C-alpha cells in the first residue's frame, strides 16, 4: 500500500515534468515560420522571444499554453493525491513538488536536449493554481515593473522576488513558501545573462529585437 502511494507520486512528478517539457514556443516557430527559435534572439523558447520573433498573436498563445502547463500539473497533483495512500505525503508537499517538476521541465525539456525557457509563464500558472492571490499579486508586480521599465527580464525578476514575500504575508503553507523561494531563485538564476545586460545597460525593452546571443551553459 505504501509503495503504491509512492509509485503514484513518482508517476505524477514524471508527468508534471513532461507537461512542463512541452515545447510550445519551439513548435510555434517551426509551424509558423519553419525556424528554430533557439537560434533566434535570446535563444529562449519562451513567450518574450516568441514575441520578438513571431509577433504578438503567437506570443499570447505561447504564454497561455505555457501557463496552462503549470496549472494542469497542479490539477494532476490534486487528482493523484486522491488515489494515493493517506499519510505518504501531504497535499501541499505533493503540489509543491509537482510545481517544481513542471518548472524544471520547461527549462530543461527532454525533447530539446534540455535547453528550454526561463519558466516564468509556467510558474505563473502554478502560482494561480496554488494561490490565486499570490499569482495575481506577483503578476501585478510584473505588470507595474513592465509599465515603468518596458523590460521583461527586470519585471520577471521583480515578480520572482515578490512570490516569496507574498507567500509569507498571505500565510501560505510551508511547502508553498518553500516552493516560492526555490522557484524564485531558480527563475532569477535562469535570467543571469539578462542580469549581466541589465548591469551593462544593454538589456532591450520589450519592443526591441535582440541579436542572437552565445549559447549559455546550464
């Protein structure tokens, strides 16, 4: 019985990772323009690079689907919990682990040799499913910074920092708070080349194109 509970959870984490790995931006670029978006601009498969490469419509679709991946992963965690043995893991811990699996899946997709996006949209979908207050609050921080700076990376970093604060202020369960800290640090780390450009004053605004940059090591 206990073993079957852990098997359900391990299967859930695998499915959450594979969900996160679905390469929305890559497929959009292949289907619409026949190009490899990993060779364009920031080399990311996320919505921002899609916006600069393909335009607003495809970027909105990619943003929505990438967020949905995170939301579905959390829904599956609730579903799996109802089938697993009580006492193996609490629901908040299972949700937090499934969320992290989806985040890592988006950044390290198995289908693209583990070279993916920065997991911002997927994290938003997860947060909205975990706590809509935290999700909307962090999105509000993103929107305010974007309206002022017009720089997506700076806005994403500010939102990532705000998640941990909002989790604490809204008295979310400990697993959710730890998820907020881990995911926030991870998203900031994924923006390390953007941070270098921000410090150098060369980070482009949302409407500006970015020339292809050298590949970065994970």
